[in-house]
């Protein structure tokens, strides 16, 4: 009996050790890779307006690009950007191709099953945009209309009446209209390309970030913003779950940018206002 009990205890101890090892097997892995390669791989977009875009020299530029560069600097490494689609980023199957995703991802409860969100670095209103010739002037005018959204965004969830704002201090969502059809695109700018063809030709409206809409209108798109924001949501840096050390480093870097005023200055530079605190 004693021999049997010893065997059981030993087996239990081995199992416990294996579970503990499995639970920490990813601890430090991403941070170790970043520090050993001296490179921080960051996923951004090429057509996300002031978030990130290609400038006249065909180089990546924007609010999130500047923040990523500062994060890399704080880690003592170089930054390298990759440009997967937003739907690929939010799917979470990164497979080591990048370490950090910018793009102001909304830190929802569902996404927290896949990602850690080290820090919120912007708050932004989500609005509806129509063609300039549209008779729509307010949100209820979009009842039953064809609405475009970027896939995997909070705007898409709102359009489908499935948005559950579960970030800290989130206000209840009030739906102002119900689309007749929701069409998802790989990026907001592609949706704008359909909307610019004319009122109701392919779309009646696009739901997106206020900043992206303003940037498109400034660039000459024949669009107009409808009154009243749909809702405001936080935008956060995202990393895959499993490396608390790496997540803590990102959080510390962004907090330093906020504490020394750099974050607010970058927001004013790219948006004309300090969007780093909830409005």
C-alpha cells in the first residue's frame, strides 16, 4: 500500500510540475526574442489614415507608427513594421510574424481571451459617413440602408447590433438605426472607395473612426459625417497572451510616454486634439 501511495504521490507531483511548466512555457519568450534579435516587429496598416499610412515618400507614418518607434526605443531595439490585414491581426494566429499590433484595437472581453492589452493610448468616437449627395443628415436616416464597415472592428459589431462594450466604465450602447445589410471590408478606405461612387450605388454609409473619416474628407473624398457619434471606444496596443514580461514592458513604455506628455503631443500632431483621455 505504501509503495502504491508513493507511486501515486510521485505521479501527482510530476503532473503538477508539468502543468506549472506548461502555464509558464511562454513566459518571457516574446521579450527574449525581441531583445535577442534587437528588433520589435509591429503590425500596422498602410491606409489607416492618421493611425498609420504611407506618406509621400512611401514610408509608414502616423500616430501609431510614432508610438511604436518610441516603444522600440525604450526597449533599446530597432522597429520593423509589417502590414497584414486587420482581419488577420484580430484572428490572433500571428505565429511569430510580429510581436505587437497597433491599430487602436478595442479591448473587449472576447478579445481578451486571445490578447493582452498592455495600455490604452487613445479614445475615439465612431461615426457614420455618407456620400455628400445623400439626403441622410442624422443616424435614424440610415434605417434599412446598406452600411459598410471594416471587418473585425467595433463598428462592425455596432452595425450588426452585437456590440457589447465591456471595457472599463463602458456606457450602454444605444442603437440609432438598424441597417438593411452590413457589408464588411478588409479596410475602411476600401469601403470609402465604394461609397465615393455615389449615394446608394454600392453603399449608403460607412461606420468608422472619426479620425479616419476626417482624413478621407480632407483627402478629397466626396463624403460627409452625420451628426452625433455612435459611441466612443478605447484603442489599445495588443500582444498575444502568454508573455507577461513583454506585456509589462509595453505598458511601461506607453505609460512613460503619457507621463512625460509625449502621447498628448503626438495626438495633437496627428488629430489636432488630445484624444489620450476619455472625452
